[in-house]
């Protein structure tokens, strides 16, 4: 602790000299820099080195500074016999990082000297000389330990690999869940081998969220699958937008393919209020998973599959990378399955599986959590159907044809205080249409059914 002269902070620059030794990129993995620095104005009483930045660790915490006087302290005897520093250039360490030093120092460190006058911008280090994608722990093998290393780094705050490029197993210059899957398939399922070389310092990547069609969302609660055929009589639990409302599917108009799918029209009856009936068009048939965090079952979510759509009878035979739309409790957040922990070699997503979900949007974006799958169920997204389908078809349940029971329904409604048609437009049958249900509408249907009269006009 040498004494400091009696000067105020305003005058300290008269006594303290500062130089920037290095101001450039710093790369992942351990590395060090060697500098020759000369201060010619005077012999300093003390020297400090400040390291500024973020997201790094100085492992040793110590350094070595050697002092050499250039010639005699008697300035009158200093001519030109001072030590001449050796020429410098770019030097590549064992993991492809570049730093500036002289040839002897570079060789002493066991590194590769690129030549006098070469620079680190752009980086001259050919990292293919150092890469071995798939060998993350640098033990010379590509095995399950490397899989666990990659999973721990990406999703459980584990250490980064010393050679970052070794994590880009599939060579797409992007480190993400696909590299985990690729390496697992190589290790466990005789899949293709990791690439020999990839980009220099490939980045971590997160796919952007996908758009999702808005609409009412319901999931089936009694085991129905689309290929089961006729869905009439099945039970559904609404997730959005009236969460926890239970519905019975009481009517189904098929689009011709024989199973519940896009463009079908269905009617639901409220399970607790039998007169509460809604008619809806099917926008999407997909899959809902109900997941809960482990070991806190109160933290649960309902997610519906958005990538790929329409999984049909066996919904998720390959769950890795699938994207999910959170329906409840936070509508519209996007999640992605990045690690199916309990079945590391792949397989169908089933209740009881543990999965790791990474948020692609919303307040938890880029974070990841582990969840247990509670249920895997059929999911439908619907929109309200236009009211009028077939004029004269007013009696429930709908049968898509005009019969005597439709006339009876209108008579009960008009003269006996009966239930109104689900769609009043369908009871307006007489031409000219007047937007209401009157006696002439009943007369028109009687003429049509029993006297060969004209059919009601189309909707």
C-alpha cells in the first residue's frame, strides 16, 4: 500500500496514467490473454489491472506482472539499446479462441500461432480443428453422458460446454432441443452420426411462437377419439372462454369424412341446464394435455396442441418439439416440449410422463419447467355457427329434414307457450319472409308436406 500524494480527486489525472490493454470480443470457454505494455513517462509506484464486463468468472483470481527497466535510470545514458518487443500476431488456443501474443509465448502455451501481424478480427481460428460435435464433455466419446450434459446445460442451469460448437450436434448452426433429439437418436436408436464441423460459436435458438386460431375450446372427458366416429352423446369440458362449463354433444352434422373434424357442425347442450343449447362449427380437432408441476399439483395447466394439427387417434407419437397453446389458466401463452424425461428414446405421450416445457411467449418466455402429464384428451376449437341452416327444421333434436314434428313444435310454440325454436329464422318459412314466426309459416309447411306446395326458401 504505497503512499498516495497529497492531491484532490480533481487532480488525480496529473499523477495517474491509464491505458486500455484490450477492448474486444471475449469468447466462451476458458482462455487467457498475454500483453506487453510499456509506460514511458515514469517508473510507476504501483500498478492495477481492472477487468470490466459481465457473465464471466476469473478462475485463478491472480496474475503475474514482471517489471523491466528499459536501460539505465540515468536518462543521459539511454541511447537506443532498449529491449525490442518481438512481433505479435493472432494465436488460437485449444478450443478455437483467439488472442494476440508473440510466436514464442503462443508455442509455450501449446497453441497455434497464425503469423506476425495477424489479428483476431475476424477470428482466424478454424474451429473445425478443435470441434467434435456430440462430445460435450470432451472425453472422446459420444454417449448418454453427453446427452445428459446437453440437457443439464440447456434446461437445468448446468455448465456450458468448453467447445460451444460441440453442442450443435446436427450442424444447423443453432443450439436447441433438436440437438438433444439428434444426439439421443444417434446414441440409442442408431440414428445418423453428429456432423464433423459446424459454425464458429453457434448461438442458442428459440423458435418464434406460432399463430393460433381463436375460438371456444373444449376437451373431451370420456375417452372419445376422432376416429371413434359418431360423437353424439359424448361429454366435453369447456376451457375457454367459459372455463369449467360442462356440455353434452347432442347433434352432429358430418362434413362427409365419417369422423369429427374441421367443417363439421355440432350442437351442445349444457349438462346442468338442458335448455341451454349452442350450435358451433369445428375449426380444429387436436389434443389437450393436462399437466401439473412436480411435486406441486396445484400448479396445473391445460394446453392444446398447435404443431402439428389434427393428430387423430394416436395423438403424439413423437412429442419432441411440439408446440402447445396454453388455454387455462393463462390463455394464449405458447409452450414447447423440449425434453420427454421419462422416455428419453421417444414414444407416445401418456399420463404419468414427465416432460420439460419451455415457454416461447408470455411472462415466462425462455424459461423451462418440469411437469407431469395428468391426462391426454381430444380437444376441439369451435366458433359459433350461423343460426339458420334449414328453414322448417325447428324441432329438437335436429334431424336436418322437415317433418310433422316440426309443425307440432311451431304449433306448441305459438299457441301453447312451448319452447321457441333454437333459431327463430328457421321458423320463418313463408314467402315473403318477414323475420318472425306467424300462423302463415305453419300453413306454408302444411302445404309443403301434404299438398305438394313449395319448400321453404333456403337460408
